[in-house]
C-alpha cells in the first residue's frame, strides 16, 4: 500500500464560504440600515411639514367657522336702523321727473317711465327726429344725469284705422323712443347743488 502523503497545507473550503457569507450579510445589513435611516429622515421631515400645514389649515378653518357663525347670527334691526338705511339708499324722484319733463317740446307725449336704482327709462313719442336730438342734448347737459342712451326709435302713425285705406299726406308719422338716463347720485343727494 501506498502511503497517503499530502504535503499541501489543509484548507477548509467551508471556512472560506462562511467568511464570504458573513461579509455579504454585513454589507446587506449596512445598506439596509442606511436605507432605513434615510427613509426615517425623509419621513420625519415630511411629518413636520404636514403638521405645519395642518396647523395652518386648522387656523383657516377656525377663521372660516367664525365668519360663518357671524353670518348666521340674526341681525336685529330696529325702526331707527331701518329708517336710517332707507334714507341712505333712497333719493327724491320729483326733481328727476321735473328735470326730464322740463326739456320736452310741444306735442310730445310721455307714455311711461320706470325707475331703477341708478337709471330712469322713459318711453316718449316725438313729432320729429330733430325734437328727439334736441331733447337728448338738453337732458345730456343736465347736471342730474351722467349719461343718456337712446335704446330704440320706431315710427308709428297716430291713427291706426284699418278701415281707412286712403293715403293721407297731411298725416305725419311720429317717433316712439325708449330713452335710458343714468342718475348722478351725488348731485341729487346735495339737492341739486354742485359741491
């Protein structure tokens, strides 16, 4: 029999494999620890930012709730407050009508007038277009009004007899106008005095 002589040093491969396993495990553990630490820092910053936003939103919510509560409380108005409010928003209409009617020429008919908060709409029938333009110019020059608009002009015959088919050249068509004037509130409140 031949003797088993091995002059090479004994190396245990299992020991090298264990060492490699522990090195890889350590690297993976270190990377995992660094990743978790980074995530922790990022999440803690996001939490701080979100908490600050939450506090801001809660402050805004409480302000809005206070406004809603203030709006929902019933307003108690007594007679003096009501009278004061009406006097502050109302204005006398007689000077306005007097001013509008002052410039109307002869043979002119005012059909209707309608007041809104800032305007007066008047339906007027004139004999000629020159009367219309003169009236518009006079009203536009009045200190009671800031703007005059002719909304519409249409012609009509004073007699609408269907039975009479003959053409009469003595009959002249009239002009129906809708005119809107804008009121000058400061001049009106001062009683027709410029200040």
